[in-house]
C-alpha cells in the first residue's frame, strides 16, 4: 500500500489485517505500508 498522507490511524495494524484477509486471504502474509513521512511527523505509535 502506498499512502500520500502519513498513516496515523490508531488501529492501522487492525485495518491492514482486515484488508489483507478480505482482499487476499491466506496468500499474503503481510502488508508493507509506504507513506511519505516527514521526520517531524514521526512519533511513537503513529505508524
């Protein structure tokens, strides 16, 4: 997944798990998120 905005949703891990199960089922083990993060936006627990 490639995001244009920083992905700071508090339940991003659960959303990714749900998307993986819904879209790709057992064929995809994990989802890599690529987002254009700025160093000032990096905070613990935001990604």
